[in-house]
C-alpha cells in the first residue's frame, strides 16, 4: 500500500509513563510491538518505577521511553534549540515571540517540545499517537513548526474531555486544526468531542481494551463457610470515583444483613486515602474494608478471581478498564450510569446500573446479588461474553493499525 510500510514507526506521547492506572496505554503499546511495529514513548513526566506492571520489564519499555527535560531559567537556550532544528520557524517571527513568552510563563508541555525536537528531526515517524487532548496540542504544535510530518492521532479519555467542557473547546484549537484523526473511546466521548468543535469525519469510535487472556474465567469461587461475600473496587482514590458512596453502601448492606460477613477491598492509590478511611470508620466497617494501594496486573487478576461482586461508584467516568477486567473475570457489577459505563454493563444482564451519588440504590443492588448466587453466575457469563466481543485488545490493536494505514494512504479514517 502506497505510503504505508509493513513495519510502522510510531511515537506515543503520554503525560506520565509508566503509570499503574493507565494499563490502556500499556496494552496498546505492547500490542503494537507484538504486531511487529517499532514504538517509542515520549512522556512529559517520569512515573514511579518502584511498582511496575510486568510488561514494562518484559518488553523493555523503559529503554524505549524518553523524558525530555529543561533546566529552569533557560528560555533562551531552549528557543535556540528549537530554531536550530526547526528552520521554518524563522519565517514566523510572531510565533517565535509567542513561544518565547510561553517559555517564560512555564507553560506545561513546552519543555517536551523544545528538547524532543532533535530526536524527532533525526528519527522519522509514520504516526504520532497522543494520549489525552493536551498532549495532542503538543503534537499539533510540532506539526505547525515543521518538526514532524507524521500523521497525528489523538485519543481522548476522561479528564481531557472534562477540561474541554469546563474551559471551552477552543483550548484544543491547535489540535482541531492539525490533528489527522481523533479516537473516541465511547459514544459519550464522541458526543463531547463533537460538541467541542472537532470535525465529525475525523472522529472514529475506538475503545480502549484489555488482554482477555490475563483474566481467569469462570472466576466465582465456591460458597465460603459462613456465607462470606467479597466485594472489590479498582479505582484511583480521587473525587471522580465517588468512593465515599461505595463505602456508605457497604455500610448500609452490613447493617441490613447482620449475619453476613463482608470483605470489601479497594485497590488503588490517591490523595483521598485518609478521608476514605475516615468514612469507613464512621460507617463502623473499618474491619471489613481493606485499602490495598496501587497494584500490578498479576495482583489485580488474582484478586478479581477470588471475588464475588465488582463495585464501581464513579460520579464521572469515561470508559472503565477496571470494569472490563471485572466482567472478563466473570464478576457481576454494580455500577453507576455515568459516561460510557452503560456501554460495558448491560443493566439486568451483566450487572446493575444505578444513578451516581446514591448509596442506598447501590446497597439495594448489592443485596440482590448477595442473596442470589445463581444471578451472579448468569451475569458473570453474560459479562465475559460481552467483553470478549467488544474489548479484546488484540482485535482492537489490529483495527488501530488499519486506521494508521488508512491515514498514511491518504484515504482518511
């Protein structure tokens, strides 16, 4: 195919790498490598390397990752580097002045732009794939300045959508003009991207996915002595996840079922840890709630296999990878009707959906699942089948390569 080599050179642009909570990026990168393509990673910030998913080491991804940095107080040096490697910039003095002022103000992402320039000028890429809208803006500026001629693909997720809706779609004006393809991970995201003024013909529905084979199925264990029920949540400990409502719901369930032994585990890191521990104490269920912190994929798949119900209490959500992983493990879910959640969970078939911020409704649905092991089993089977059909990362990565090739062949998305 003209303009589309068999082995593609792809640069991923991310905010933080590696990140325990962003397995959706990791799954794309490793999947593209498995398909025989060359992938480099550029990140604005270094992630914590004390805890790593196994694939980071297996694929040697840290050696593929570049962290362009700028020493404070060196705007003139940075600008000189940019001019030397992007001669076309000299034809636009107004842009030069704008960039210099931006450096002085410390605009996020600009250190990447300046210090990545030499690498991009020395290494040809077919595709620059930006994760999250703000990083797409950086890619757009690189195209504007002639630093790269690669096709620019941007995936919108969650916080970037909220940022655009709160500040206005014009914050993505550079990306709207220079971006070649915009990936919406859910129907909800597509609507918001269009609302922010992006050209619908350049938007393609392409969800994030999971490695189905990592998750044991069927997962529900045999009944335990005393009727113990294990509920699990995988989420960052941040406001958007609404974890106070989940804890309140578990407290209501415990109070209404005095003979029931409940074990509720919350897996994830975040700034709300101490506040959430206080919520558990106020509900009188500290003994039943475990905060396990951030964990790798092996731990998560093992814990899902040992649990009975998955609980997602988000008040804002794009498309939950953790929810996919739970359903792939044969767990029924109780989740909130936000963002793209209803695209994963079919209400009454693979779990129950409730309105966000309603712990009483969450507790009611948890109670239904607790009292009916047969329903848990039926819903677990339905959930697994749905995830296999829609969110298998191998199928999605093959589709992604097809989208790349269409762009390179100038056929459009």
